[in-house]
């Protein structure tokens, strides 16, 4: 049984390492939209416009390794009128 948990723990570590390789650039997108439109853009506005819960957006911004679905990425692309690579940045994992 211990071998099962060891194997499971290994996969959990690997999954966490994978998640940490992606960084959401929502702060940058908000700042760019604010500059272009000459107005303040809040997380609440992004949440209301995209249908993504405010807490989910906050976690995407602040929690390293946060994992979200592709539907949320798509909604952010529509809101910010951008491509996927503008929302997510691949970061190398440091051991």
C-alpha cells in the first residue's frame, strides 16, 4: 500500500511542477486595457464580463501554480481581445 501512496505522491508533485510552469498575465492585460481605454478596469469588471468568478480570477493572478480550465482562458481572450499566449506565459521550472 505504501508503494501506491509513494507513486501517487510522485504524480502529485509532478502535476504541481507542471502547473507552476504556466503564469497568467492578467495584471498586465488589465493595465494595458486601462491604458488603451483611459479608464480603470477592476477584477470585478473582468469577472462580470467574462462570467468567471472573481475569486477564480484572483487566484489566477495571485496563486502560483493555480490550475484553471480552457473555457476560462477562452473567456479572458474574448474580454481582452487577445490570443492565448497573451494570457498565459510558459515559465521554466527550477529544480
